[in-house]
């Protein structure tokens, strides 16, 4: 019985799972960053400047 060392069956599923985990981690990091007072103030300043208020 010959063993196939180059069997890619299931690789797409693994790749999708890894990308999903990475995206969830990145989203969590963005939430933490955006909750900081400094970033919130900076974003509010940008919005005020853009709206001209």
C-alpha cells in the first residue's frame, strides 16, 4: 500500500478556519483599541472637523 504524502484533502477548510480565527482576533484587537479614551477623542475630533461643527 503506497501512502500519499501530498494529499490536500481538507486544506480549504483548514485555511478558512485559520482566516476566520485571525479575523476574529483582529476584530477583538480593534475593539480594545477603539475603547481607549485617546482614540475615541481623536476619532471625535476627526468627525467634528469633517462635519464642520
